[in-house]
């Protein structure tokens, strides 16, 4: 009895097992660029953040508006001498009219416009930083699922072989050709692999849930389509740590947000000082019969006298806000630099380990698995050697896939820390 299964067959088997569990879901095959495009178009958190930016942009429009003039009319409701209602006109009628306009002084309007424009830039920076964070989650989960599928197929490869072998041994044991101990040892190995595959399936389900939420694709089973050798082909290039830190300073929107917050604090301080200066109200009044002469007209001007309220508390608070914002910018820069250095070191170390491995390692192990199974059938190797090799095959394939995934996660963390896509793959 010769039991072999090709790599393509193993993946098809894995997909068949998945489809049994997820028959109600459609498979959606996506490359990384396709996933990102779908994410940009459909992600609900991003859509909500866009509306927030639009709302802040409306604040700039609002800040540019001038105060409305005030029109006041007053007339005679009832004239008891003439016994007339609404006696506005004629020789006995009386009414007054006035119009007033608030004139804002000390450049308050321009200062409020600049403040609103800075708020808009802050909202845009928050949106970009949210986009950066969600894209990391998308790309990270994309590669986790990608490599877990290959680990799942490795289990499928072994399970398919062992199920046939276990069935054959049950038949041989029933005929007294092999011992019960040997048949149970094969079955125990098979059950152990199935239990581990189920645990892997649960991990895949959790990752699928996150991908579906990110892509707004509930009801679809996301199948990442990527080069299996992507981690082996990727190198970190000639980037120096200082180049990466400088790139992060220029591209990190959370740092830019803190810088805009410092600008906002300075502008708010300027506005609070301007608010200490009173505004001027100008107006024109007309009185038909109630003044020193008929049809009297007046020019009115009013201004608050800043004897008590000069906005002292808000000015002091705004001055403290400037120092706080400066401190937070410095703290954010230190955090960005620390994140870049940590991510670069992790990516560099993981990459060196991965590059030291033989690129043909996995294929050689898979070919050897078929040969080991065949030799065990021919009794050229013992049951102990057979089970030891199966365990070694599983552990090494899983470790190899995990190492590739660790490297891709480290690269994604580095790009996240830098705030820019550095590598095309």
C-alpha cells in the first residue's frame, strides 16, 4: 500500500475541510492590494471618521461668518386718546426703529478662523492615524491567515495519510497481522493531529472574524492570495536607523497631531488675549414722535468697559496649555523614535534567522514524508521511527511557517512605526 499526497492536493484537502465547516460562507479570494482597496471603500470605522472630518471642515465655514445685524421695531399698540389700535402712522401715530451691528475688534474673527483650520488639520491627522492603525490590523491578519492556511494544509497532508494508514492497520489488527498496540499508536497520532488542527481552525475563525469586520464582508470566507515565498524574498534593504527615524518624524500622523495641538494651543492663547478686548456695537435709531422733535434719528455706539472681566482666567489657562502641548510633542517624538528602533531591531533579527534557513527545506520535508510512509508500509522503518518523523515533520513545518509569519509581522510593525510603506511585495 503506497500512500502519497501532493502539496497541491494537501491544500485542496485543507480547503475541502474548511468548506465542510463553512459551507454557508462564500470564499473571497483577495490579494493584499485588493484587500486594501476593499478596506478603504467599505470599512465602517473609516467612513465614520470621514464624516467627523467633514463636520470639522464645516466648522471652518462657520468661523468665517460675520455676526448678523439686529433690527428692532416698536409701535403704538393702542392709542387711548384716538381710540385706535395699531396707530403707527398719521398725525397721532408713533413707532421707533433701530438697527445695530456688532463690530468684532482685535482680530477675533481671523483668530477663530485660524483656530478652526487647525482643528480641521487635527481631525485629518486623526483620520490618517486611524487609517494607519487599521491598515496594520488588516495587513497583519492577512499574513497571519496566509501562513496559517499553509500550516493547516500540512496537518491535512499528515491526517490524510494517517487516516488511510489507520484504516489499513485496523484491518490488519483484526486479522492478527499487527498488534493492537501498533494500531492504537497510529490512531493516537491521528487523533492528536486532528485535535491540533481543530485548535488551528479556531484560530483561523477568530482571524477571519477580524478580517470580515475590517472589510465589511460578513458571510465571506477570506482567502488571502500571496506569494508563499514572500517572507523569504523580502530583505530590509540599506535603511539606516536614523533614516527610518527621520522618515517617521515626517510621516507619523500621531506626531503631526501633537504638533498641531501645540499650534492650536498657541492660537487659543492669542484668541483668549483678543477676547479680553471688548467689541464695538454701532447702530442707527429712528423715533417718529417720541423724542425732542418729530422724526428724530440717532447714531448709537456701545462698548463694554473692561474694568473687572478681562478674561484673565482663560488667558492663564491657555498659557499653561502651550507648555503642556510642547511637552507632549517632545514625549511623542521620543515615543516614535523608540518604536522605530524597537521594530527595526525585531525585523532585523527575525530576518537574519529566516535568511539562514534553506529555501528548499519545506519541499524536502514533504517529499521525505511520502518516502517515510512508504518505507513504513514496507516495514523498512519501525513504528517509533515513523511516529517520530511525523512529529518532527509537523513541528518543523509549523515552526518554519511561524518564523515566516513572525518576519512579516515584524516588517509590518516597522512600516507602522515609520508611518510609510517601505517595501513592495
